């Protein structure tokens, strides 16, 4: 099983308590709490998704597959500081993947993520499916402050 199959994508934001805290008497106190949360390095997962299909396995050229793998897994690894795991890095991956898709250099395959009720195999272009999902996520989280992304 390759690294790109069963990938886990997570969106994070600095951890802030969900309930009101006694002692926060002003907007300035809330701003200071937010700054402290960002500085603490504690983050909360706000979205998680696991793809079971190998999104990169259908890329025809090995060098393109490796470049995309590095763009996704290395640039957005958990050990990279959150400030460097921005949505912009995800946009770069999407743009690179879209070039490969527009060249017709990503193949279709049998999906690994079928429901129990399905009797027949579903054919998908896993890279196209990943790119569509990532575009949607970038649109959803684009205006959220301090969002970071990990892929593992």
C-alpha cells in the first residue's frame, strides 16, 4: 500500500476553549486569549477526511508523481510548523495536479472505497476526485484565520 492510498487530510486552527471563561471582561482580553492560543502551539482539528484510493498512483510519469507526492506529503507534514502549512500550499498542489489532469496523464482505476451495498465496482480518477475535494475545502476554509493543513 503506497503512502498516497489511505491518506489522512486534516484542517487545524489554534485551540481556544469552546465555552466562555470567567475573567474575560473585554474584547481586548479575548484578543489576548487568541494570541496566547496561537503562541502556545496547541491546535484543534476542525476537519478530517481519509481517502482510501491511491490519489497519485494513476499518474503516468514517475517524476510527476514524486513531485506531487512531495508537494502534498512533505510540504504539509505534521512536523512542519503550522504557519508553513497554509492553504496556499494546498493551492500549489491543486494547480500542479490540475496541469497533470489537463494533460490526460492520470488514469482511471477501480475504487477501493465502496459501500457494502454496492455489487459492482466503481471506476474513478482518484487524482481528479482528490483535486475536486481539495478545491471545495479551500473554498470553505479560505476566509478562516490561522487555519493550517496536514496530510499524512
